[in-house]
C-alpha cells in the first residue's frame, strides 16, 4: 500500500487515458494520489479530476515558473479555494533559480503568500526548490518565526544540508524517481539520512519516470519503483517502507480521510 504524494494528472500527457492511469495505480497498490496545481487559471480543471476519482485529492497554488504571470492573487484567495473538501495542500510553490522563468523577486513574493495560506489553513505547503537552497531555507526559517505551518520538500534532489535543515524546520522530504537514477549518488546519500517518520514518496508524473521506465512518461503506478530503492537506502523492508510513508502521508495531509487500517 503506497501513496503518490505529488503528480500532475491534469497535464495533457494523461488526457486520453486518465481512467486507465488511475486504474493502473490502484492495481499497483497506490491508495491515494495528490494531483498538484501549478497555475490558478487551471485550478478548476485540477479540482475536477480530484472530484472525479474518490482516491485522488488536489492542491491549490502557483508554481515558481508561473509566479511572474500568475500573481493576481493574495493568501486570502488561496485560503478560499482551499476550503473545498478535495483540496488538501497549498502549492506547489517555492523557488527555481535554474530556469528562472519568473523573476526571483516574484517567486519569493509568491512563496511567502503560499506560506501565509498554509499557516492559515493548516494544510501542508508543497515546496519546489531548484538551485535555490539558501534562499528557500532562509525564507522558510524566517516565516517559521511568524507561526508554524506544515509542509514538505517535494521531489527532493538537493544536498544533505537541505534535507537536514528541512527536517529541523519541521518539514517532510518527498523522494521521486530521481532516487533511482544512476548518477544520483548524492541524492541517495542525502535521502538515506532522513528520519523514517519524515519520508514520503512521489512520482511528479508525467516527469522523472524511475528506472526501469526512465525516458518514458511517468505515472502514479511507477511510485513502486522509487519506494523499492527508498527501502534499500533506509534499511527497511519494502512493506515497512510502504507502511511508514503511507502513515506519514496521512499525518501530514490530515485533511485526507484516513484508511481504516494500513496493513
């Protein structure tokens, strides 16, 4: 039993076979999926997918790539949209200095707005960070002094310092298919040190398909491959890793109805 804590089921890569994609995930033992919003003008399409499938939930937010074009909101807008029962997270948000599709100032302003919404709603903040570890950690630490908020580092691909300081700030760390890549030794080494009660797994589908599907379109069913490598790194049996990450998911995404039992 596993959870895909981060995917993008509204993306066009899934349009022709979304029912089968979700069915394959269920057959693979994936009991919950969170489809993550990247633009406010696409939020209602994202939410409609969550409403369509009983085991799919969603978030509301603006990806840092879109922060420059999609700044027509404030925390109150995010809070209002998050009232829907299927909306269980805030984001994805954060900083991306690798592509810099949006100005850094706009990204930082958007990031803080999302943090404020997470603080108000109590929903987990879904953080994207690439080539921006220092600023990401500084903003998270500064905002933490204004009041606590739950959250996670999504698609972890950073340093040991990012993992350790994120845990110190109370965040969870979500592992993606990157963990399975041949040249991801540093990511595996950093992930191995994350406490078991702070680990999540995800696909970020349709991106970053894990080995043995690398180079193909990713989908939620493939989270089993990331989980298998995570189990090896942590020294947990695969079933124990699945149980732990699923328990962590329900603890963090507390708005998602809990399963009666996690075997």
